C-alpha cells in the first residue's frame, strides 16, 4: 500500500483527471452486461418464445429499440474507453514528470559519498527504465486491475440475478486460479529483483565503455570490453528468460483452468436448459458473458507479473527518492550575503573514509589574498583537504572555518558561491566553450568570458578553433588536449570571481611557459582572491606565501620556499629533483 500512496502523492496536478478516468473505467466495464441482457430479452421474446411470431409482429418497435440500444451502448462504451485511455496517459506522464524532477533534484543535492556508492549506470537505470515501468503501472496495470475487478463483480451479480446455482458452478474454479496465482507471485518476485540488478550492471558497463572509449582504444582492449559487455548482456538475457519461463510455466495451468469455464458452461448450462431451470435466452446471456469471468482470471497472472516488475523498479526509485544528503544548510545557518574575505582556517581537522584515516590533526591558517600551495606524495590527503573547504565532505573532528565561521554554520549556496574550483580531472559539458566558461554565471558578457580565458592562457588556442568560443565541446571535452581542458576549467573557476580559488593540480598538463603565464595572471587578478593550490612543481610553489607539505594525512612541513629548502625534508628533495 505504501507504493500506491507514494504514487498518489506524486500525482499532484492530475489526481482529478485520474479519478475521472477510473470512474470511466468502472462505467465502461459495467456496460458490458447490457448487450447480453438485451440478447437474453430478444432471444426469449422474439426467437424461442412460443408466441415469438406474434411478439415480432406486435412489438417490432421494441425489438428495433433493443437493437439500437445495443449498438448505441457499444459506441458509447468505445468513446468512453478512448477518452479514459487519454486521461490515463496524461496522468501517467504527469506523474513521471513529477517523480523525475524530484528524483533528479535529489540526486543533484546528494553528497560525494552518494556517488561513491551508486554507479552511474545504476542511477541512469532508475531515472529511465525504472520510471517507465512506474508509468506503465499507472497507465495500464492499475487500470487493468480495476477492469478485472469491476467486470468480474458486475458479471457475477448479473449471473446470480439470473440463477444462483449456475453462477456458483461458474465460479467454482476461482479458488484454484487464486492458488496458482499466489504460487506464481512467490516464485517470480525475487526473479524481478535479480533482473533489475542485471539491467543496472549492463547499463553501467555500457556507460563506462562509452565514456572511456579512448582508454580502451589506447590499450587495444576492444575485444576484451566487448566480451565483458557480452557477458553482462547474457546475464541480463538469462535473468529475463528465467522470469519469462517462470510465467510460461504457470500460464498453462491458468489458461486451462480459465478455459474449463467453457466446459462447465456447456455441461451445466445444457443440463439446466434441458431441465427447464433456465431459459435458452438466459443460457445465451451466460454464454455471452462467460469471458467476463475467464478473462479476469487469465489476466490475473499478467497483472501479478507486471506488479512484481513494478515493485522491483519502484523500490529502487524510492531508495533514491527519499535519500537525504548528510551535508545540508542548517536551519540556524549564518546569513552572509556579502562577498567573503577569503580567510581559511583548519583547526585540528581529522577525516576518514570508513576505517581509513586520511587527515589527522591538521591545523593551518590562510589570510585573505594569500597564496598557499599544498604538496605531498600521492595519497597523502591533499585533495581531501581542499574538498573540506566547500563541504564536499564534512570533517570527522576539528573545524574548517571561512572568515572565522565554521563552514558547517554557513549556508551552502553562499559558501560554494564564493569558492571557485578547478580540478585536475576536468569535466567539460557538451556545450560551447563559451557556455563552459560562463557555467557559474550564464549572464556573463562575451568580453568577460574572453578576459578570463586570457587569464587562463586559453584565448590563443580557442581563437584558432574553427568556431572560436562557439565551438561545441564533445562529451567530457573530447577533442581537446588535457592542457586545453585544464585551462578552460581554470577560466571557468576564475569567471565567478571567487573569494577563494582552489586549484587541484590544475596546471599539471600544461608546459612551463603556459604555467608562467597563468601564474602571472593569477597574481594580477582585478579582485582579491585567496588561492589554495595543490601542486607538485616547484615553479608553482616558489612564490607562494606559504607551502604546506602533507604526508600520511599530517602536516610534515610548513613555511615559505626559502625556509623549506634550508631543511632536509620532502620539499628539499622535490626541489633538488626539479632543479
């Protein structure tokens, strides 16, 4: 019932239409008894009655009225069914729009930890295939369930109104149908959970291969990846077959039981007509409506089949739909609408990924406008350290402060709006270069876009492209070199005029001349900006106000270039290697 309450909650804006559609379904299914009713009256009055000829002569107008009523009600039912189907489709599409919007909004707000758990292919499956199954359920499964219940109930009432014993004979097989359906539900439920998981794995494999196509080609691993995807596809196909064959295993029993109603109809109905218990017209009415009992029974298996798929898909959606990020703006957060000064403080900060300690009792201070370089071996915790400033992660203990305020007490939008980030692993969107640079401020003028591109030493190569700043960048920046992507990423970070600029090895893929140009540009920005730079080049750290060396999550060394090269530590070793 929870799933149906969830559906109803998300049908806001179309509930009235959906209720009307359900009411139309109720009317249409009830109208199916009208034709057999008129058939019974015509048969008993104008065909098999001993006064049939006299009735036909004296009451021909009644016969004509009944025939026109049969045709009229059939046309009316067809029009109502068509209108109801349009309403179901409208309601289901509106529902999916509402769910998809909330789902995507919630995915966007999730913490980085969320993306460490959920694979991209799995998330895509939830937003596409699983949602389509939910739409199908609203548009067809619920409708079909109501059709079966109403049709079966109305027909049963009609049958009992004619002859109770004949009606009992016809529904004698119903418990058998119910038992077979219950067994099927128990067996097929886990199979659809497995099927859903196999689909997610296959989609993940496809997404990774498409996005990593260059790497696959570079290592000549096409055959290996095609084989791996084929294995995923076969596993999904096998899971699909298992679920389908399970339905086919039970289908003959359901079909035979449903068809047995026709045998009951022939035997019992024939005996009752011969014995005079029911008239030939009443037998005709029973015969004309026997399908209203067999079809719902036969359809019951399909409904259970689809409901199991719906349950598996809906549960996956709800898992993310109601997922709450841990990093949120507190209700008592400090409102700081003005531009930040850019002071950053780490006070005894520790952080772990699960049981793995990454940062341990880290403390340092960066004054507004200063440039600080973070250095250290791979895996020492440099990227994690800078991720704590915009609250990509929250500290385990200690405090990270910006302008003297703990970042957990600042509004997330205001905090991150004052921070510009450029990472080594650059993500560019399938948009123009202009659109990528002004991503943080879409109202930016072309002149400003070019100004920040020049600051990142990107204007030169952009101007040489066929469409300049209007050049469409391929997915994730395919078609651009690593250095070009890094420079566009830096321009994007500068374009928001951040109070705090975080650069995570952003110039690792550019040559020394380009790096020198970027450093000069960073030192002559037309706005005050605190710069925190993760780097391994001495050319980057040489003129920094402070250099912090991290090792095993702890601050190993701290000072200026001149101070650290006099010590026989990590920085001195790097300096000697790069001289």
